[in-house]
C-alpha cells in the first residue's frame, strides 16, 4: 500500500499522478474504517482527500503555511504529517484531537474549532512573512459555509486591499453542517455553472497580448474589453472586484486539474482564490446521500451505514425542540432563529411545522442576535437557538442590542457544560460568566426534562427583558413528562433534600452528582441539604439567607467556569450583605482549557464527581477532637 510509505509530506513528492489517485482511494478506505470505530467528522474529510493530497504534494509544510478554517476537515492533513498511527485514539482522552492542534505537530500552524477565522489568520501570516523578508507560501482553506461569516468577509476586504501573495482555497461543497443558505451561497451556485469563465478569460488575454499597443487609448480599450468579459460570462465577479484573482471552478476530486489550478495560482502575483468544487462524504454512499447526518458521526457499521447509538431518554435538545413546537402552536408570535445549526439546535421539526417562522441566517451569530433584537422590537417572540460556544461570537450584540434595550429575546443555549470529544473549542463553560454580569438578563438551567419544558414556558411567558435557558449535551433523566407545562417563579430555587451537616447548591446535570455525593455522606452519618439553583440570575436571596443561618457550610457545584460562575455569585451575595458566619466552597471548571475526551473523563479531571464532592464536604466539616484516652469528643 502506498499509504504505508507516508511518514511525512515529502514522501508524497516521489509519486506519479496515477499513484496519488491510488493514495487518495487508500486514504478514504482508512478514514471510513477508522471512524466506524471512533466516530468523528467523516463527511467533511472524505470531501477534501484529493485537495489535501495535492496541497502537500505541491507545497512544503510546515515552511509553507496551511490554515484550515474550523479544522474538522484536517484528518487527511494529520495522516500525511505523521499521525496516521494515532487514529485509534481520535477524539479520545489524551489522544489525537479532532481539530488542528499546534501542540500535536509543527504542521498544525493555526487552531480553530469555530468557523470563518482562517482568512484573517492567513492574512496575518502573510504580513508577518513579508515583514520578516521571508518567501514561504500561505494557503487558507475555507468552506463556502464559513465564507458567510462576517469575519471572513472582513478579511477578504483587507486581503484585496493589501495585495499580498497568498492563496485562498474555497472548498465549495454547498454544505457547512447544514445546507448553506443566503445570497453568497446563491452567488457561488452561479459560479459553479460558469466553468468556462477562466478558459475564455485566458484565451482573450493571449489574444490581446498579441495586438500592438498603438497608443494608450487602444491599450485602455483592450484592458476594458478583457475586464468586461467577467460580466459577460459570470453573473457578478465578487472576488475579482474585491481584488483577488479568481481561478476555477475546478473539480476537487480530479488530481490533475487541481495540480494545474494551484500551479497557475503560484504564477499570479497577489492574492488568488482557487474555487474548488467538492462532494461532502465523497466515496462513501451513506455519507454522500446524507452529508448533514454524517458531518459528525458516532461509530457505525461500514457495510450498512447503521449508526450505533445507545437507547435511552431523549437528549435535552430534542426536549427543547418539541416544547418549542408545542408552545408555538399556542402563540403565533413565536419564531426561531439559528446560525446554520437547525439540526444540532433541535429546530428542524419546528421549521417543518412552521416554515415561515424559522430563520437560518448561516454562520452569522452576530447578525442572528441583532436580528432577534429587531424581531422583539416589533412584538414577536424570537428564540435564538445557539450553542453556548458559538454564542461567544455574538457577545457585543447580546450586550448592546439585546440586553441594553431590555428586549424580550429568548436564548436557547445548547451544549452548556462539557461536550466530550469535540473538546476545548466547543465546551459550553463560559456563558454563565459572560452573561451573568450583563444587566437585565435572566439565566436558568433545568434539572430534568420536565423542568426543561417548564423553563421554555417560563421564558416565552416572560415579558420583562431577555431570558436564557441553558442545557447540556446529554440525555435527560428519563422522567415522565407532565401533560401541561408550568411557569416557574423567576429567581426561585428548589430544595430537593433536607439536611443539617452542610448544603450543596447546584444545577443541571450536577444535581445527579450531588445526589450521589449525598448518598456517600449518608453512609458516614451525615445529612446534606440539596438545593436546585435553577436560576443563576436572579439568585434566590431568601433561600441563600436560610442556608447561611441553618447550615452555615455551603458547597456550590457547577459544570462551568468557576471564575464568574454561580459560586462567584453566591460569594458576592454574602459579601455584599456582610454575612460572615458562612463557609462557601466553589467547585467548577478551573482556570484552564479542558481538552477532548468523554464527559465522564473531563468531569473526573476537574473534580466534578460524587467522590470529590463528598470528600470536599468532609473537609469543610469540623474535625472531631480526641480525648487523652483516644476517644472522639
């Protein structure tokens, strides 16, 4: 096998084009086999096999810089840069990362788990190269979905202005995670059908170069004629008008044509955009037919494509989506907004039921947030369905456009807490600290499926400003659903278990951990009070004062950043009121990024386990004194 001969990118350069085609087939087989066991981003990587092979064949990594947008399509890159033997550990604890990771290899020059950053990063590397007097190449690989992100368009504007030598590879497969939407998507569709543009442009350029330049007027006329061809052949030439030389479209699965395109790009001065047409999931029928489902996949059976999933209670995402439909049946003002995540955010069924009331704005979280603000101004009830990690991208809009105007926007914040294999770029552990200090907002988190439904009812019945419901990427607890949803008094906590020794204040999936810890402590003769702090903001002030006077020792447990989280809010509350006779211990995620693995492993690493909680409670309690005879007093 040719694949066995690859230990570094230089090994590719000895192969013929025909052998590179064979290598591409071997890479596909390897990925399909390995990911059937580990899961991962199969469809995106099957779509970039030939493209990645050609890039490593023509360029010299790591001297030449490959900047992958998002980074989940970098598996082939990892294979060609000496990490093929680590694929059994893909996305596992302490194993190979599912995204580009600088600490893994010198060939990984830029890290990303969010989209639309590659062009800005590549521009920075090109500027640094020129300032240092170096001559290496810089290549950014961005998908058509990521190109809808405002940051990518900002970078394109700057790239066209600076005119630095760099290559932008537009990997156009008409998909991001979900089918792409928007005017740019439609524009690219027109360009896909204009395959003769570059050929005609080159032929006319050759013809004009043979005409003697008789005076400036004829020269200007000739240049005008050449330039006007863009408008004759293509409906709008966005990239060339922005200052990039456009090459393509080129078949992303034809190694020979890809070679020609990039060799031509290297002959052109300034920034060049190579438009590559690819098929997401290429080479594996199930992934080709449903690239949305196979974008990120759990282990599966290769022959049938059957996905191996554990049977159990529904995910919180599904509970949210069903509740939203039920509530929207009763109130036609309810609309849903998603930044290119209708499936992951659980609102596909909502869109099917109410096609005119679901808006997928593409990878554009900032726009989505302000759009929701305006919808609220006009009397609608917008629900912004977004992952916690992606809400970070719209922080200013949340502050400036929604909270400052105190608008009735509902934030449905999915993937709150650890997310497992996707790792540090996708954990939803910062939303409480960055939302809690913003005036006007209410923040909730449910303990189970029923409370999830009730919180959706509460959020959409709330008329006094923005309100957020955050929920984890885990299955529910399997509780029976009540026939009717109920509203919950804003700011009210719930006592789940009485106890005198100490109190555990917690929320969401950590309630199960707290219950297990309480059971361990009961064996030691200790009774612990359990409180469901379902409102992170506002706090239940009456309950907090009771806990201080009746228990005195409080452990706050949360699956989120401990700095600025619920525990910080409790400490601030007591400090502001001068309550001194109370001991508060906060357990949460420490001040560092937690890498990929299972959620259980991530919790164990950060002390979010029943054993760790029980031990901490024991340390908070006064130690029995011993008499001279050795008996405990």
